[in-house]
C-alpha cells in the first residue's frame, strides 16, 4: 500500500507499475476472500454476507464499466480504496477479537463507500487516471 507513495516520492512510477499494483491488489483481495470468506459465513450474520456481495457487485461493475470505457483494466488508487485495503488486511486480527461484528461493519461501510466512489470516478472521468485521490479531485 505504500509502494505507489514510494514510487512517486522517488520519481520511479510507471504505467506498468500502476497496472501491476492494481492486479496485486485484486489478487490480495481474492486470496483474502478465499481464506476468510468461509470463516465469515460461520460467524457473520446473513445481512453481512449480503452487504459483502453487494459491495462486490458494485466493485465489479466499476471494473467492467472502466474496462469498456477506457479499453483497459481500470482500477483506481483512491485514498478510500487504500484505507479499505488496510481494513481487509486486518480482518484476520478482527477474527481474534471479541468485537468482531463492529470491526466488520466498519470495514463493510468503508468498502461500500470506496466502491461507490470508484464507480462514480470511473463514470465521471474523461481520461483514465489510476492515481486519482478521490471523487473530490474530479471537479469537471
């Protein structure tokens, strides 16, 4: 999650690096879901599972629309996406805590808001720019 920041500060960023970063983020998310989702099914209420699926549909829609619109895989590196990534990274720690539900609700809210923000950014962009910080930055 700090790789893009370091690349920009050292002036070593590239389009390939940005694309690989997005792919790595998706692989990380899929691996986390494959390992953690079965555990979530056993301890999380049904409404929580529906929220997770809804977030996945919004996120998938954003990727699909971005791919069609820009003729390339279009994942954004927004601040909310990075915060959500940190939250997802913390899910195994939350499983060990007694307030598991509260942490997952917060992560689901973050994921939902960041997914909607990414979808809005993709729809609003005229030209793809992966390193947009958020919807506020797009003032067209």
